[in-house]
């Protein structure tokens, strides 16, 4: 009976490679520091949730994942911990990440007669240990086969860049935990640099500035809201402001202040400067033949932090190379992973197992 089942499953897999439809699901996962997205071949992006997990400290049981867990951040009792299992683009808590992957795969209906094929992106600079951790988590979560693709490559594919051509393309991908700049040609990364400064560090810089200047303690969500509403990489002619509520660091009582866009610019100057410096370092290492391609085509910006107001203008000013935000920058990476797993033969040189 077991032999018959095995032969039947093997036949289905062989048929799958020859037919236009699939007997099993092919799933792409963008496991980000701030948000995780899941793409199913034939269906598109089917899930987009915060990379947050709530765990019971009594028995280690996962209580909530995604949006439900995010609501618990900063509001949990002593026996529950709500945290982000990804830090700076890599796995910080293996067991919790595995549980989160199982939750995502179960939610999109990945578990059927045949286990799914899964592809996950990783930062270009991750170590072999970190790569194995991601592959291991995917296999333990129930994948039949697991593949990895470097995040700048996935971002470029999702942005519509023809990465397999013998021409230089520059991508600046900025998520929640890390920013990566890479020059891509012939389906591979020619040179890259990464810095663990992105959306989360910008939020932290705003929080520290508010505490230092106004003696006001605010949370991550409030800092992010300030960045989105009145933050700008270049000071605008019109000053904006918003009311910010938090806890007075001296009295411990609730307090409300008016926070201006000029102050936000000052708070963000240091982390944005580090991203710019990393970008310049990459450009200094680009072979001369590819440099002319980059000047002609410009720098493609992807990721959530690319949406910061006037950031493209700042990069153009600082580097002298035109920069522009890709269409739907938040989803470039997940779309690229989806295209790659759907066309494994085409992108085989860019994929690792």
C-alpha cells in the first residue's frame, strides 16, 4: 500500500512538470523584519501580515500571529510575550519563525496531497549558517522543496528589470530591518553592500529625538506614524506639524506635544545619511563598464522605506545619479520571488537550494 501511494505521488509530480496546471502549490514568501507577504503561483499575493508572534511563556505555545499579535505589542501581561522573530532581515528566533511559517502556509491552504514547493528571499550578505536556518525552517514547516533567492535579485525581478541581460542595473532595497544596494548583471549580484539601517532604525531615531528634546516617551507605532505623516528626507517649503501623545519621562504622566516636520527631518538625518553612504560605497566598487549603464538607467528604489517623502530626490542630489521609486515598492520583492519560483529554469542561476 505504501509503495502504491509513493508511485502515485511520483506520477503526479512528473505529470505536474508537463502540464499547464499544478497538482501542488508553489509558494513564495517574503519573510521581512516588519511585514511578511505570501504569494501563491496562479493566485498572486494572498497574505500580507506583520512579522509578529505572541507566545505563552508558560508552555511556549504560539497564541497569535500577524495582525492579532501586533495588537498585543506593548500590551501583554507577564505570561505572554509578543515579539518580532526576524531581526535585521535574518532569523532571530528559529522556533518562533518555524511556527509562523506553518501558520502562513496553513492559512493559504498549502497542505494538500503533495507538499508545496517554497521559495524565500534572504539578504545578499547572509552567512551560510543563516541560509541553512531559513531553509531548515521552511522544510520543518512542511515544504517538499525549499529554495532561496537573494533579496536584491527578487526586488529587481519584481520591479520589471531584465536581470539576465549583460547590462548593469542598480537596486536599493530598504525594508524594515536592513537596506541593501546591489549592482546586478547576467542574473547575479556583481557587487553589493548592506547596512542594518532601514525603517525600524529611522523610527528609533525619531523616538530618541522626541525623548531627548521633549522628555516624551513614545512607542514604535507612534514613531512610525510621525514618519509617514510628516516625515521628509528633504525639508519642504511648508512646515507641517502633528500632535504626539506619550509619557512624560520626568513625571511619568501622560503628555501631549506638537511635533514639526523640521524636527522629524533633524531626527532622521543620521540614519538616512548611513544609507546614502552605503550606496556611495557600492557605486565606488562598480566596474567602469557597468557604471555607464547605471547612470543611464538610474537607481531603482524598492521596499517600504523607499516611500519616504523626497527620499528619491535626496539620493539624486547626493550621488548625481537619477533615482526613482519602483511601482508598488512594498510588493516588488514578493512579486519577484513569485516570478522566480514560477520560472525556475529561467532563473536557475539566481536560485540556491
